[in-house]
C-alpha cells in the first residue's frame, strides 16, 4: 500500500479530537472520518455521535490510527492504570483493507506503548475476531467470565 501510515496519538488525542488532525499533522476532518469508520465497519460502534467520540478519545490513554493518504482505514485504543491492567477497545480496520496486516500493526503499536507494555494483563472483548487475537498471543480467560451491566445512556448532547 502506498502512503500507508500508523499514527500514535498523544493521550486523549487532542489533535484528532479537537482539530481533526490526521497524517502529516494536517486537518483532515479526522473526527468525522472516525465516526464514518465506526458506522461503516463495526456493528458494535454504529451511531456513536461525534460528541461521544470526543469524550471517548479524551479518556483513552493509548490511541492509534491507520491512514492511507488522507483516508482513515484503521483505529484502536486502550485504557489502562499503567501498572496492573489495560483493556483494548474499538480495534477496527476498514472492510476493504482487512487481511493486509493493518490490524496486526495497530495492535503491535498499542501493545508497545509506554502505557501498556509493562502491565500485568491486557484484556479485550471480541465477537468475530477471536482467532486473530489468539494469533497475537491472547488467550481465553477460564474461569473468568466477562460480565456486563447495560446502562441506558443519553448522548452527550442531551446530557445536562
């Protein structure tokens, strides 16, 4: 792929979150492109508002994006206490760019970050990509079970 680039953003991704900065530190409507990446490529992340995405980014310690020229083709993020635990979230590659090693590069970049590389355990949740994550060294956590409590959530715009 020509002009392919992985970007590791500063904690909270202020350039992406506030100015929409993409590759080469140029404004590229990055926040809008991230929303479109979610809507078009991830059933679990559809309908996220740009306001909610800004909050998500602001509260993530590790944020990585993949670009081909000015096209956002991949994204991943993590939250962590930087000592004991970290959790990967929203690792996604555009459908048209899957199976080209981009997910692996995103994951390696996240795992090598200073915020993650010394924690004891890194967790993630996956619906359809379990084999990919196992190939990257992740294992099922028996006897642990993921538990979820759904909370009715209003969009950031509707909160007061």
